[in-house]
C-alpha cells in the first residue's frame, strides 16, 4: 500500500501540476516537479508505488516542456518514463506508463528528427496498443499515440503507408476514447492523419473527413480548454487546404478566423506556438492574395519573424523560412522591388538548408526557391541562374510521386524553366522535354482545373516555340474549352472571379496562336470565348431565352427558372422548397460531395440541373452553340452600327482586329509595329505614375496614338477631323494592358494641334465607346431596343419621371463633395419631374428600388475601387458602411427597363490586371444589371471637371433648357429617341469637347470619362 505521506505528496504534486498548466508559470512547474521528486524519495527502487510516481513526474515534465519549451524537462521525462515502464509485464498499469513514454519520445523525435528515437516512439506506442487491448479504458489513448507516431514517421520519411495506417487506426480510436479531453484529442489526431493522407494522395474524401474530425475536436474543447488552441489550428489547416482546392472564400475566411483563435489561445512560451503561428502566416498570405491588403502581408511577415525567433522544433524552422520566402515573393509581386525578391530567394535557400537533403518537405521549399530563381532570371537573365533554375525544376519532378498534390505545379515550373532555356540556347530538344512535362501536367488526375488550363497553355507556348502554330492552337482551344471548370456555378461569384483571375490573359494568347496559324476569325472567336465568361453567362442566358421559347416554350421556362434560382443562390438566399426545385424530372435530387454545406449543396445541385438542361437545349437543331463558343458569322452583326476594334495584347504579339458587318471579310488584321505586351504595360505604368504625381499624361496619349489608334483609324479610312455630328461610331474592345489605356483620348493634344482643329486625335475623328466583349455589346443593343424575355422583373408605372438622380454631398466617413448640389440642380433643371434621392434618403434599398422605376440613372457620389477584390468596388451611399452598393450587389439586379446610367464618381472602370478579362468593375456591373449604356470614369476626377461634363451631357441628352423629354435627333447627338441610347456617346463627346476646348493642355482633366455599351 502507498504510505500516507507518499499519497499526500502525490496528491499535492498532481494539484501543483494542474495549477502550473493553468498559469504556464515556470516557477509553478518547478514546484510541481519538486513535489513529485520528494514523493519518489519515499519510494526507492522496488517500491510498489514507484512506477506510478514516476509516471506522474513524466507527465509533469512533459507539460512543463509544452508550456515553456524547456527541452531539458523533455529529455528528463524520457528517462523517467523509461524507468516507469520497467515493471513486470503483467503490471496492470504498464499500458498507461507505455502511453506516457511514447508521447514524450514522439515529442523529442518531432523536435530532433532522431531516427532511433522515432523508431522507439513507434515501437513503444505499438506495445501500448497491444497491452491495452480487450476493453482497456486507455485503448483509445494508446491508439491515438500510435497514430501520432505514424503521422510523424510520414512527416519525417514521406512514407505514405505510414499515414494510410494512421488514418485507418485513428477512426476507431475516436470511438474507444474516453469523453472530454481524450475525445477531442482523438478527433484532432484523426483530422491530422486524414489531412496528411489527402496531401500525400490527393484523396479529397480524406480532406472532407479531416474537416469533419477537426470540427468535432474543436467542439470538445470550448474556450478555456487547454487543447483548444491545437484543435483550432488543425481545423484552420484543413480549411486552408480545402480553399487551395476549391478557391471558396468562405473556407479562407474560416481558416483565418480559426488560426487567430489558435494563436490567441496558445500561451507565449508554448512549445508548439511556432507551429500555430506558421498556420496563421499561411492563412494571412492566402488572404493577402485575395484582398491585396498590405496590412495582411505585413502581419504575415511579422508573425513569421516572431515564430522564427522561437526556433521551436526541427519541423518549424524550414517551414517558417519557407513561409517568409512566400511572403517576400508576394511583396515583390506587389511592387516591392528586387530587395523583396532577394529576400524571397534567401529565405527559400535557408529553408532548403535547414531541411537537409532527406527532408520529405524539401520539394516544397525547393519549389519556392525555383520560383524566386525564375523571377530573378526574368529580370536579369544569366546562364548560371538558368542552370540552377532548370536543375531545381528537374530535382522537384524527380522527388514527387504521381499522386502528390504538388506534382502538377512542379511539372509546370520545370516546363517554364525549359522554355527559358530554349530561348537562351535555341536547343529544340529542350522543347521536347518541356512538351512532355506540360502534357503530363495537363493529364494529371489530381490537377485542379486552373492547373490543367495552365498546363495546356504551356503546351500552346511550346507549340509556338517549335514553329507549329496549328498544334499550339489545338492546345489553346482545349484550354479555353476548360474554362467553365475553372469557375463552376456551384461557387459564389467572387470565388468564380478569383478562379478566372488565375488564368488571366489566356484569350489573347490563344488569339495570338490563331493569328500565327492564319485564322483571324478563329482569333476573334477565342477572344470572345475566353473573356467575359461571367458576363456572357448572365446576359447571354437572359437574351437567349426568347429564341428558345419560340421553339420549345416548356424547356425555355425550365431554363429560365434555373437561371433565376442560380442568380438567387449567388445572393445567398434560402428558398423554400429548394430541394424540390432542383430535383430532376423523376423527383430525384442530384448527388453532391459529402461534407458540403447546405448553401453549397443547393448551388451544386442547381449546377447539375443547369448542365442537364443545357445539354437538352444543345440537342435541338440550330441550338448546338447555345451559350457556347460564338461564331464570327453571328458576332459580325454586332458591328452593324460601327466597327468593333479588338486590341489583342499577349505573349505572341500585339495586333488590332477590326470586326465589321461584312460577310466576305468580317475580320481585318492591323499589325501594330513595334508594340509588344511589355511596351503596352510600360505605358500603363507611366500613365499611373504621372497621375499619382499630378503630372501631364500627354506623352502617354501621344504614344497610344502613334503606335495603336492612328494605324487603326487609317485602316478604317478615318484620316481627318470631322464635326461631331458627322463622326462615325467605333467600339474599342481591349485586352491585356490595353484595357488600362484611354484609347478614346489618344492623340496629340498640345496647343499647336489645337490651333489645327485637333486633327491628330481619336476624339476628332470618331465617337468612341467601349465594350468588354462583342457579345456584351449585342446584349446592350437588345436592351436598348427594348427586347425582353419572359421572367424579367416588370416595373410599375414610372412614378416620378424618367431620370433618377442619386446625390451624396455628404457621405458618412468620407470627405464632402461640395459641387454635388449644384450639379444636381443644373441637371434636374434640364429634365422634367426627375426623382432625386439625396443624403440620408439615398440608402441601398431605396436606390435599388428606384432603379426599377427609371430608365436613366445619374449617380453623383464617391466611388471606391478595390482592385484586389473588385466585387467589393462600390458607390458610396448613406448606409455604405453596413449595406454597400457594390459590384456583387449591382450585378444581381435584373433591370428590364434600364437604358442609361451615368456614374459621376471616381474610378468606376478601374480593376486589377488579373480581372481585366472579366471586366469586374462598377461600370460593367451596371451593364450586367441590364443598362444598355453606362458612362463611367477611368480614374479620379476633380469635382469641377466632373460637374462640367455631367451637366453638359444631360443638357445635350435632354431638350436643353425646356425640362422636356429627351430630344429625338440621335444623329445630331441627342439620345434616348424612341427609347434608344444611341446618342449617349455623342452627348458625352460633346460634353468632353467643351472642356477640352477650354483646357486642351490638361488631358488628364477631361479624358477620364468613358462610354460603355450601346
């Protein structure tokens, strides 16, 4: 029996350990250890109580290490644990002692990666499982310890069999675990095992299971629970991994939230704090990638530095160096300069060095080193850098298995390096190797859709380098055909935009290959198919229903019903009977992936039905291309009112494609001599630098005229200035960096030219409009003509005239717009019975309701552009802080009677380069909502200039000074005659011309306004 003094000391030691775990105090732990040692002094070798006392001391020393990072305590715990298990094999508590020893052996193995210790930890855990069989109360704990040892073996050696066994053992361990802490730990262990299994094998079911187990673990650890930090960290890691697979913003936001919970809950000196901080850094880096917010990147770099300073565990330093490398690379890509790039390379090299040659994650660190090397080479090519880059790529591919999640990325990286080597050496054999790797990447079963598109795109580049544009075109076609998989309708709109942003520029590249193959019409078709995917999906679905209804009214009604349901699902609305709504004709509900949330299940089932209905529609004669690849034969009809000039900018060159309503020659190519993708980008940078510095932009406008717009206008026969009423219409459809240049304002605007009647400018020869795509222009024209289809919302009779004016002279949290009241007064004086929503009356709900009552809307307010997250770009109304009128909200409207929107706000047409193909900005959002034409701005405009242009515009649009209806003579610049908006572009040009004549030397003042649409 245990003596009373020993028992008293043992109870005090356990109580002291509990207090130390609560406080994390090193002093409290030393007191608990001292009490255990005093108890042991009364139980010498051979004493019946000694093994149990040793086990208590082992547990206290383990807790001391975890709370304070004291490695001496951990090593002592191992020695104490080894002595404790040296009891007779039939000792009833031996299983408990084995569990304790296996835990501390595994912790020391994790810290040092000592193979003998790892082998001992696994062997001890297996023995614990054997000893605790047959209904033993600690069987679940023993299984959990063994699972953790197997997981560590996989992490150390890369042994996939080990993690498979871990995942198999972990699930029954959750059923045999005791309630409370053990249950939570068992589920956490299961989550980790499944997560690593997914990463090793690309098994998405394992990932879903990992998230489920991690959620259960966290549920068992409420706030204040000692394991809450670790369980929250596991859940954050699993959600972050799923975000990498699906691109769902909801997963990223949840990952950030739980990683913050974990970082806040774990004590400052905890041995695993650096690992928790690593997860937080990873989530912040992904968040920065979506938001573009510098504060997220700054926080990530700060947390990485904090974690590195802790230097806890052999696994942490290389992973943290790698995370810091990724952060510095993002800093470089965001304009941080070569210093940031050098930092990225240095940290990646440190990660590789810290990992050593045998580290199973070395390929991850080497991959980031290869990316930094490639970026350095692209800035300043050198043979040494190129050799190092290619060697790193080959080593990466050799290290990864066919089932690895990373293999596709590594194959692509190597193919890119080989393309660089070919450009350097001219060796065609290198291209053969690049083609093999890109082909394998494109066919990888584990490749994500955007990775597959990237690989096919690389194949196209290889074909072009081999001088085989036909083969290149085939690859590009396959890539473009795969775009719907990159942005499936089961995702929310902002996630779909982000997915398409990953492969920005594909359309211009594909068009370049088509031009090289002598197929200009195909080039136009590929540009249309690869750009404006979401625009066409929304507008095309609306406009095509009427055509379908004439052939099959029932199918048209079913199609329209699904379209509306998908749009509502984008809004996150819960619809009564949604499960019934998305069932097929037999009443069955299409299957969805396990673990999918209810809202996501609804979207997935709707998407399944959508594709089914599309298949039935395309089976009807004459509908084979329904919402599919457009044909030039149809596209050319959109150029009946004036040519559409597609400016193509890609890696294969820059060309102007003139689309005309000419059945014999619908597409003409105009070479742009000396213009490259890089030179266009340089002009965009020059334009932005000049604007930020408050300098003249005339030099950029002259370059655009000389190199781009003048050759186009000359090809069209527009060789001299003309009076406004005689200038023909022309639509610009820009791609790549051309999207960010003021093509409509190109020219020589100095005083010498002013005296010569502005002959060398676009504005003096044509009236310009813009369109995101050719098909978008067609939809705008149909809206302008009053074309309708069933299912569109029907407005009540107009209550207060034809014009809605939204005025925000004062906006919560923003500077005053002093000229708004004067602007509104002058506009409403020209329009009879306009409805004005001003100040506190201009809420989102009120404005959206009013838009359905008026064909024309004018906004005089602040505008905010969010290039990093363009769906949140917005117009600022009175309640913008709680109910923003953003892009995501505007595009969800279905305004059947809308004609024209005038946005007297800043930067409404601004977006980031990666979203240029989808035209994700406020101006385009009004087109998507149903407006036939929109006037927006490319950059911030001074209040006085904005007022002058908007007032002159509306006076021209409406019978000047009479307050009557719109003037009828569209040919002379009046507009809205008989519901038409054809004259809006003329009215804008008239307004701009007035300001331009007064201030010809300040083009930045009057060239920001653009007309988009019909």
